């Protein structure tokens, strides 16, 4: 089972377009790749030529604003506008929708003509991938033949830069298929027939992503934890406690040292508001940190959070804490980012990792937030928990 893939939408796609059954597995893999990109905080880039350029613009338009769903802003996002523009917040929020980050590479005429004039037109998309793409992003390359040189070059650069590549081609796949992580080769060869099948494919991908992220039970990026038996990751039946690591969760994992040795860190006010929101909802929380740095205690005091610092064995501490307070570990959420959190995250019911966490942490986390540590990751978690208010103890 692919978590997040709306089965009814998929079945309807194959029912309406039987020819797509030949590439059904690749369509599912393409969805999984895009879903993983977005829940990991990545961006989708798209490019193509001629009609495929129009398709690139088209699919990005379906992602960045509502497609089938209205995608209203969450209460927390509205609160951000209210804090800055109290008289206009309602109007601003009413005219915005939650977005899936996506960029079309076909619309920047000044940049593309500059590349074509100054270097080589075959690199008009590759240059943009090099400048805009980041590891974890996905490039969607659309080419009916699979041999569009500028799209193939973009795919090559994407691979070198750590992006994944999803190709949409005709039956042959062309050179592009050799540089794609997933290649959806529709069962047609004539240009117009290929394009007629590309449309329902990317419409499905856009609609399925929207439903998985913003539909009922969605709107929150969740990925499966390796080894879990449950069919879909979900929050604990009851949320009794949230435990936070500090560095890399409340901060960007950096420390700033002055000439006199004083240290400081950077935190995000959105996370502070997220803590307030959780406290108002009655959620018990505390910070569990290996550090003894005074800045950790100072931030905890500012947020009115209990803290256990200097903890070298988090699992032993947590087990004793749970036993003393008669807390079921299955009802606990732990948020951490690095290897010293690994075992602690395994001993609770639900684990959360900021987007920029250590790769080993990202592999075992139940939730990977869209934002990195120190940049709103805790707010992401707060919004998830508050969307499931009936589960609070």
C-alpha cells in the first residue's frame, strides 16, 4: 500500500483511460516520489517544449493553488496575518490558499533568452535546475519523444545535484528514460496522442497530492516508519505527552560564539506560538536535552517549558519518567533531529523529525515536518496535533 495515494481516484483514472494500465506501476511510483518530496519540504520543478511547456505551466498551476479542494489557511496561519495586519487579516486569509511548492521553468523569457544567446539554448532548463534545485526536490521533465535535448540536459543536472527526476514520455521513453528515477511512458507514439494521455496523468498526480496533503485526514505530511506494522502512520489514540529535543528542533542546530565565549542560538517565534497553542489545548510537554548550555535553560524559561538537561541516556530517563507518572509510551510524541535521539524516538508511539534532520532520523520518523529545525518545525507539529483535538488527554 502507498500511504497517501487515494485509491478511488487511482481506480477512476485507470477506468477512464485503460491505456494507462500499462504504466500503472510507474504512475504510483511517480506519486510516491512527489509525495515524499513535498512532505520532506522540497519543491517540484517542471519543464518541457511546445505543448509540453504548456503542460508544465498547467500542472504547476494546479499545485500552487487549489485544484479540486479549496485549501483554506489553517487557524495558525491566519493568526500570523492577524498579528501583523489585524484590520486586513480576514481579507488576506480569505484570498489565499495553501500551496504545494512548484515552479515552472518554461516561463522566464528573460533568463531563457539570455542562456540561449550567451551560452547554448540546449541548457535553458539545466541552468535553472542548477540555480533553483536542491537535493530532495523533484524535476518533472515532459517530452513526447523523450529526446528533447534541453529536457534531457536538465535531467542530467538534476541527478548530479541530488534531485529526483520524474519523466513523462511516449511509449519509447527516448534518452530521457535513462536519466529518470521514474519514467511514465504512456502507450502512444504520435505527439498529439501522447499529449492526450499526459493530461490525465498529471491531472491525477496533482489531484492525488492535493487530496493526500489537504483532504480529510491529510493536510499533514506523514511518512511511514520502517518496521511499523500499522497500514498507515497515525497519531497516538491519545496524546499524553510531547517531548522535544532542543538543538536542531527549537534551533537551526547552529551556535553563535562571541569573542568572550558567550553563546547564542537562533529560534523562531512561530515555534513559540506553537508551544502556546499546544499548552492552551492542554498538552503536557517538556524539553529533554543532552546539553547543559544556559541558553537552553533561558529559552525553556521564556517558553515556560520544563527541561531536563545534561541527559546522556534519554531512553533510560524516559522509561523512568513514564513509569513514575503511569504514562503509556504509545501515547507519547518525541521530536528529535540527530543520532542521539534515535533510540528515544523508537521507544515512543509517534516520532517527529524536522525536515533537515540526520538521514538516519528521517528514515525512522513517523512525521517529517515541511519546515527545518528553528524555522517553524514545532509549529508544523502543533498544527497537526490541534487538527486532531479529540485525541488530547
